[in-house]
C-alpha cells in the first residue's frame, strides 16, 4: 500500500476531524501518500480528490464537523456510480481507503471492496453509537454531553414555570443518546425505540412524581420511538393530563456540532492510527473499534448488521432513578 484515500460520509460527527488527522499523520509516519476525498462518495464520483499535506491537518483535531465535508450519495448506490468512483481512484493511484462514517457509509466501503478489491477499513463515525464492534462510536460522547448541557438549561426554565418538557434527541432508530441523556440529566422518563412504554405507564409515572412534589419533569424521547417523536407523545399526554403546562423541545442538529470531547478526541486518534496500521497488516473489509480499551477489527458486515442493543442495565438504572 502506497497511497491511502480518506473520506467522511453520512451524518457528520464531532471527532471526525480528529480521526482524519490521525489517519493522515499515521500515513505520513509510515511514508505513505495521503489523499483527501471530499464530500464522501460524491467526491469519489466527481473526482473531488486532493493530495493532503501536513498543513491541511493543522488545528483540525479540536474542531467539530469534518473539513473533508460529508454527503449521503445516492449515485454511489448504483453500480455505474461505483465504477466512476473506482476509475477516479485508479487515476490518482489510490490503492486503499479509510472510510469514516455510520452504517450506510461502511456498507459502501464493503460493497466497493467486494466489487473492486480496494482494501478498505471503516472507522465508526456517528453520534448514534449504533455500530457493533466498538463500545463507543466517534461523536457519541460529545453528542451526549451536548444533549445533557442543553437539557440542564431546559430544566432551569421548566422548574421556574412548573412545566413538563418533552425533549427529543437524535439517534435515528437507536436509543443510546436518549438513555445516556436520561440518566445524565435525571429525566422523569426516557422513551427509546428498543423498549415500548405504554402511554398509561408514563401518565402514572408523571402523576406519582406530582404527588412526590417533584419540582420539574423532563421526559427524554428518542427520535426513532415507536410511539412517535416528542411532539406526538406530548399531544397524547396533554389529552390525559390537561392541567399540565407542556412544552416540546427538539434538540436536532445541535447534537451533531461542537468541539469533540476529550473522550472522542482520544478515541478518534487511536482509531485513526489503527486504521492505517490495519491496512498495512492486510486487514481489509473491517471496521476498527475499541472494546474494553483494546483495539479490535470487526468485519464490516458484522459491525453494521449486528446492531447493538441499549444495555438492559442502563434501562433498568434509568427507571430506578426516575421513579
Ligand atoms: O446518523 C446521525 C443522525 O444525526 C441521526 O441521529 C439522525 O436521524 C440523522 O443523522 C439526521 O440526518 P440528516 O442530517 O441527513 O437530516
């Protein structure tokens, strides 16, 4: 391997810049040429590819977003799109790839490896934490910190006005951000897609908290919840508890921005080096992750399919602490 291309794809996540920097620095350390592929697979198809130098990665570690930019490419899902992308890589002599992104992005890397034999390693870059083969994905910790800081602020005003807030957090169809935000912000309840909570149960819990003279009530709702998002749940509760003053806040994309936490910087940096060393050792079509503080390589097909579940203990703990 002589020339490695690196790209970020799908929803951006804090720590992606730190990961790119580590990949490029490690590449330079091993005397490899490093190429930035801009706007994910779109850039591969449109030949938006540039050789990277040291100056490109100066002062990026601490910045949110991704300086390589990101996109969700529909064209890369077609065989014609992937052929164009491969031709562009060949043109630049790029002989290996590091793909930083979530399950869709890693699926792309897997397909590309299957079709063209381009050695590829994936890095888990998503705030959702919904990839197997790693305890935490790059960006998850920062997103949880951001959510919790925002919820703390909501709590101030909720308490002042004796209001019940429904706060919707991201996570697509996974409840990892929600369960952490729920535990970390003393939520009255946490609704996650992995566990069904009947509306009656939530009503009961809120009534019990009122009896116990709780000063404020914040219910965390994961965006992918089976009974709907925060707005739908709030409407249902309003019907059952008409005397409550209810407000809804959707945290949305603010959870994707900001300077990465120390945890995400270190995780991204370790995994960036692991990706380059893994490629040099012939580990292809795998995702690098960290489990129990050890770097592990998991086949991409396993990392994306075996979606990990919110820990049963976390769910139990959240419940104990909110009743
Ligand atoms: O996968 C990251 C994520 O932020 C999800 O939590 C969310 O459902 C989705 O991306 C939003 O995607 P977009 O920015 O394309 O609207």
